[in-house]
C-alpha cells in the first residue's frame, strides 16, 4: 500500500477534531444510556438538550449502554406540502419508521444504532411532533430493550413522588392525567412510562405527552389549547406539555400505584386498598403487546404489590379523584 493510501485510510478512520466539530457530535445522558448524537442541524440538538442531559465530558460507557444516533437533513421542496402519515414496520431487532415525506428512520436495537433523515422545514414548523417521533419514541424503545420495562400507564408527579395510574384503553387515564396537569401536577406521560427492572422505584418518561378526546378537552375547557390529530383510531387533542419539559422533569420515584376501576360508578370518587394477589391479578387488565417485547410487566406488578396499591372507582368525579390522589401522595410519602 502506498503512503498516500495509508494516509487516506487513516483520515477516514480517525477524523480530526475539526471534522468532529463540523459534524456537531454531542453526547447526552438518557436514564442509564449514553446517546452519541451526530447531526449538523442545530434544531435537533436543541430538542435533544430538552430531553436528555448534555455531557460536557464525553466518557466511553459500556457498549450495552451506548446508543449511536446519526441524523441527516432530508431534501424537500420548499413549497411542496408536507405529507405526514405515520407508518411503523417492526421486524425485531430492526424497527423502521416513515412519517410521510418528512422522516425516514431505521433503528437496530441489537447494535444500538439509529439512522434518520429528517425534513428541516417540518422540524422547524412542528418541533414537538418531530421530537416525539425521531427522539422520544426511539429512545423509549432502546431503553426498554436495555434494562427498563415499558408500562401502559400514566404517571402523575408531585414533589413527594409519582403515582402510576394503570388501566385498559378507555378507562380514563388521559382524562385524569389532563385534570391533574391543569391542577399543577407534573406528568411523565398519559399512556406509557418506563420502570427500571432492577430498581422499580425509578421511573422515566417514555413519550412525555398528553392527548384527550375532543369531548374531554371541551369538558376541561382546553379545546383551544391543543392540536387535533388522528391516532389511527380516533381524533384526539394533543395538549402542550413540552414547553415546560426539561431533562429533570422526565424522571421520578414511584410512590404508589392506582388501578382504574368503574369510571361511571355512582357517588364520589373513592380509593380502595388492594391486597397483593388481588393487585397482581388486576394489574394485567391494562396490558398491551409492547410490554412483552423485551420483558414482562408481571415482575413489576409483584414488586409494586408490596407497596401502596389501590383501585379508583367513580373517577368521573374528577375533583374527588384528584383530592383522593393528593391525599394518597401525602400519606404514602410519610411511610
């Protein structure tokens, strides 16, 4: 091999500091994972910094805790309408996401890598939607394959800790979460939350969003505050959680678990303490297939059955339900 060839190979294998700076490579901490994000778009790094802690000193972590993300700009006509139809293709360990004409994304869960092309105009016009699709959702998937259990549940947070609210679709998780949010609670999310398998007291946001049906938005008088969207089954209103979002607001400690019972039950909302076996049995009622991709929610249920756990009935009485949850926060924090 000639000297020129050796120099060319060396340059390809070991880019200079100037080249690295040009590529805008930054490292972030997301839960137990370290994310190495390579992207030339400042908007992407700004969104990432709101989700994850920027690491000033870039350490080399254990490979299983390291995620490589490479994001490039997708060419698009400045005047063409942005097509935004969400399409997922799951063939584990690979997952692909196409969002109309504005996003192409490929995740390799085994390798811990993500490669994406993104339309800058969409990123600028719809930053919260973009953040949810190409940063939050993929990272939640990586985390659930590396030590965290995804749960179909809302997580409502007070300074004392988080109450996890679990129930099947249509039982009122998002309604209760929206009412709590309007009364000053912090939310990790209304539909999903991540739980550390080795330490089930640790909670982390999966996709930190809040979406309710139009009739619920009207009842709560927030119909003009959010953005309508089609979730594949029905129209919902996505409420603006993200402006207050920051890395510290994406984590909490588990305080208690509430399983949703009869929404329409007569009288005031009321909590009923559950025995461990009763809780474990009822916990499965909120299950979704994604919970079993990389683990089992049963192990979390067993751990949480020994902590404060309740069933909430009559939570159409939102004021009474929030009062009950606030009292539960106060009493559980003293234990």
